[in-house]
């Protein structure tokens, strides 16, 4: 038997055994070089562990995956598609306004003790930055493994004495996204209560 035939049948046999045994192994991997932000959500929340002198908001982004790359990955466990790299069009500015259209972006501050917060609809990807300006810088960076930090949920607070935010506006080079802020508060549970 030719050596190529032996190799072909060996690989086929190994793949057959892996597939029939229930082991999740990808023959190929789907990755995306970039992402595009298509929406944002800002939701008020409460947590017993946080100070009652402030109002708390969680900010998250919906993305669209771009520039698909398919590569052979025999023997790698199933991880599913993921986004590597950076945004196709970076956020240039984020503006948060109240109901009288005053810019209150500078009032939003990061929250130090977010590590124990958890909610089933939010997952454990909860983090913060010192302010909204530093969030913009973080969103255009990539971590050491080449992954974007866009999947995180960012938590900020504003003083309780301020007017509630009405909408958040994301500015890009040639477009903007304008979204109403959800001021109906929901309760976060801590990791200790799970």
C-alpha cells in the first residue's frame, strides 16, 4: 500500500473515532479578524454591596463579526467562532446626556468593587474603567492573546443627586449610534449568593 493511502486512512480512522466517541474536536476553526459595533445598551442596576449614595449603570455592546478566516485545526478542541483583532471603525467619542440634553458623560466613574457582581443575563464578564474616556481607549486595544475586550460589560456610577441619563451616543468616523438608557433598575446578586 502506498504511504499516502495509509496516512489518509489513518487520519480518517482517527477522525471517525473522535466524532463517534463524543469528543468535541474541530476539523477547522472559524475566526473573525475584526468586529463592528452595531448597538449599545446602558441599564441601571442595584446591588446591596454597593454604596447607596450613587446610581449604577452597566454598559455593553452588540457586535457584528467581520472578515471571516477559516483555518485547518485538526486536534484542537471546539471553541466556536471568536473575534480577534480590533474594530473596523473605532469609537471616537461617547456622549451621555440627560433629559434636558446636558452632557453628563464626565459624571460617570468606574466602580472599584465589581468583581463579585453576577447576574445570569450578564455573565461574569463584568469590569470597569476609571471613566468613559478611558473606556474608549480600552475598546481599541487588544489583549496579549489577540482578543478584543469588547465582550466585557462595563459598570459605572453617577451621584444620586444628578438627573438620570436619557441616552447614550456613540460617535464613529462616518456614523453614530444613539440609544435610550434603561433607567428601570434591576437587582444584581453577588457571587456569594449563587
